[in-house]
């Protein structure tokens, strides 16, 4: 059965671009209670839903049909936007099978989708022994109605859902790029599956258990499919899907801005509906910005411009407003109560995750490129995300059995880190908070002057916050450093940012402008001015630990396998870890050559032993056997660590920025 999804990703109006602005009137009514805006939609409804009922009268054209206000209350109840937010509506088990059907009198401009006994019917499992006989004896169902939402995968397209998708995309043909073409039903499902399996966990803001392609904006589906195609190394296909999603979203935003400029007062219920539907646009923007931010130089400007619009929409849709946290009752509830509570919780949780995903994505722009963040820490007034267990629950019963912990506000949690208060939070919350600390450091650095170390009192405050964050991370059951763990990549990505924070705190390394302008040669000239301190020791330890992870896994495996290790957070962190290790080893070599090895502190000697131990586990171990003085040995170790990082970034990359980083590291190794 179809579970009624929370209404922040309601289906986009399929008649946009082909009809005048929707007046929300539905004068064409069926005896079953459904009402439609056009006669052809009612005809389709009768054909699909009542084809076997002999007593359904044909649709007759009535030019003088009744005004919507005169129709039966039950038939027009859906015209009221407030109806969509009726709590009882959220607990219904099934929607009418044609609620999201599309129809048109235009000729079909795309190939007919295959029937359900074709390729899409097969899965990764072996066919059942009696499947052939069942196929012959079972009538196919083309209605597209889901009989049980728990049995449906979020990327599954029914035949009618795919037909509706194609018709709606077709309605935007005037604004689509000249090279656009509709993806086949198989290709669309395949790429959406790739998104949910490979990319979703890095920024989990779409609720997989209740996600339905039939009720999702087409631009959101195209944007998710573009990231999915990218993760399948179908680069050309991913670019086409990205361009289509961007064109449709831009047109919808243009129409929205145009309607806003008319100054027409909207009913309160309709305003709420627009506000909820706006989350679909925010989610689409997140995916498009995530795609463009780390792709080729030609579409990087898209990331900057779309990022500005993303920040504005996030503010318009309440990122700076504190909403009451949804409470979960511990008492026993009946099925209807559980379904309603789950729906309300999912709606609130996805809202938080969507807004915070916009925040961290724009924060990554600041980390990587030095672009001032469109969303500052003081703009964030929402609660932190919940744990993964209730978020990933596949049903209301499973959700109710999970542990739904109360989360605190972002601002409150960030302050507690500076106060040294340790409390466990979710892995996603930890990930958001380390972004908050990095932004605070960026602001403090701007106040003190870029390129200079922070004042001792500020540095000590941030060191306390980072240590507290690490203690909170260690208390979180979802956190892990294992790239192969089923707990997901958020814990690993967060620690990559922790390493980056220590590096930024202990050196004058700023965001690498070479990444923004995609100039490889500029990476070679990146240098940091280091001052020996316990804070620098900790940063070097984190940098060495970053190198040990791919070495422990095996560099050859890492270069030939798609692992969570290859996230943008780890890529940015790895570049700065490589630069820090090079500069620190060069500094140690200079001290040893001018003042002798006895001038090294005990901690520094221990760090040298750690780096030597890592090198011994690689194919470059023989470089340690060369007989030379200590200063030359440490300088050679600096070159060796660069060569190792360059090897790690070899191979085929999903993100084009990884190719740039790998080429830059190779140049660094050759120039050393």
C-alpha cells in the first residue's frame, strides 16, 4: 500500500508550462469521489481505475459545468490546501491509484516504456523456479498503484509513473538544452538506485523509506539521477541529466519569482503549501550544487550562483526559526497512532536534515575555496539531526521500536563544545558541529588577519572545543573510522574535517585557491609557516593517521576500488595533510641539519617514528634503507609521503576535483 509521505516533497504541478496558472479548481468529478482539473485526466482515471466496471457512465462534455463552490463537499475537499495537512489524512494507508496520474492529448515524443515482464522485472537475485509459469498466468497491472510501500524500492518506477514523468519533462521542452533526451525507464531507475546506494549516505536528507518517485518533483529526480550516473562513471549521461534538472528548476524558480512580483495575496493555507513544497526546490538545489561544486571548471560557476540561491531559500524556509521538537511517546500506540506519529516525525526530521545539508554544503565552499559562507552559524536555529536507527527505519513499527533520542539546538550544542561539555549526539549531528567549528575558526582568522596564527587565548579555546568534539564523537555508537563499516561514511568524513581543523589551527594554511581556479601549478607553491608547539604536534599526528588509513587498506585497493574514503571531505583533508607533512618534515630536516638531532623534542621523535612505520608498510619502504645523514633522511621522507599521497589519488575518480588534487600532488612529488 502507498504510505502517505509528508508533504514537503509533494508532486510538482504537471501542467506547468502547458496551462495557465493553476486555480486549484477541479470541476471534473468521478462518482468514486475523485475530482480533476481537466476532462482528459478524468478520462484516464476512468480508463485505469474503472475499466472493469460496466456501470460507469462515459464522460460527457459539459460546457456549463457547476462552479467549484457548488460541488459536493466531499468532492471539493481536496481543493482546500488545508486538507493536505489534516493529521487524519497523513495516516491513510492508501492514496487513490490515479491521484498522481498524468495525461495529455499531445502525441508521445518518447519511446513506450517496457511492460512489467521486461528487463525492469529482474533483480540481482536468481529468478524463482515458478516465475515463468506465474508470468503466463498472471494479468499485468498497469495502474501503477503500490500495494505495499514497504515492498517498494525508492527508485522503482511503475509504468504510469514513468509515463507521467516523461509527459511532465516534455512540458518543459522550450527551456531544456538542445541536447536533452529522456532517459529510459531502466536508466532512470538504475541511476536513482546508484544515488541511494552510493551518494545518499554522504548527505542523508531524503527519507528512503517513504520516498516515492510518483510524488517527487521531476527536477529532484533528474538531479538525483545525475549524481547516480556520476557514481556509475557515466559522465556524459550525468551531465545531460544535470543540465535538464538545472533548466527545469530555473524555470520553476523564475515562475515562482514572477508570481511573487504580481503581489497577489494568497490564502493562508496556500502560503503554507508553497512553503512546504519549497523544500523540494531546496533539495534539488542541494543535489545540483553538490554536483557542480566538485565537477569540471566549466560548471563550477553554477555551484557559486546556485549556492547563493540555496542560502536564500534556506533562510526563507525557516533555518533561522526554532520549531518545537517532535516528541515521541513511549507508551503503547495503536497502528493509526504509530503511523501518524512516524509521519510527523519524518516530516520534521527531513526538514532539519534538508536545511542542515544546505548549511554544510555551503560550508564546504568556504573550506575548499575560501568563499564567504552564505549561511553563517548565527543563522542556524534548528535542532540537530536524530540518530540513524530511527531515520533508516523501514516502517512505523520499526521506527517505534528504535531509540529516538531528543536532540539539542545547533547553537546550544556548539556553545557546549567550547565549554567542554561532552554529550553523545548522532553521527550527522557530529558532522554538522565540526562544520560549525571550522566556520568559527574562519571568522576568528579573519578577525586576527589571514595568514597569521590565532592569538594564544583563541587558539586554546578552539583546541578545547576540538578535544570536546572528539570525545563526543567517540561516545557516538554510529561513529567509526572503518571505511568498510555499515555505519556509513559520516563518522569518517567528520574526522577528516577534524584533521583539517587542527591543520588550519596550527598553521597558516588557507583554503587552496588553486582548487577554485583549477590551476594545478598553483598547488606546488602552497607553503605553510610552522611554529613548533603541542598544537602542531597534534595536527601532525592527525595528518600521519590520515595517511595510515589507505596504507592499512592497501594503496592498490584504494586506487582501484570505490570506497567511502573517496569523499570530498577526505580529499580536501588529504591535500592539506600532505602539505602539512611535507612542510613539517622539511622543518625537522632544517632543525636537524643546523642544530643537530638532539634539538628535537621527544614528541617530535615519536612522530618521526610513526611516519617511518607507515612508510615501511608501503612499496616505498626501501627509501628508508638509504644510508645518509638524519637531515637528508627526513627530507627524503617528506618526498616519500608526497609520492604516497600521489599514488593514493591515482586511478579513476568520481569527482573531477580528485583528478586535479592527484595531479597537483604528483607535481609536488616531482618538484621535491
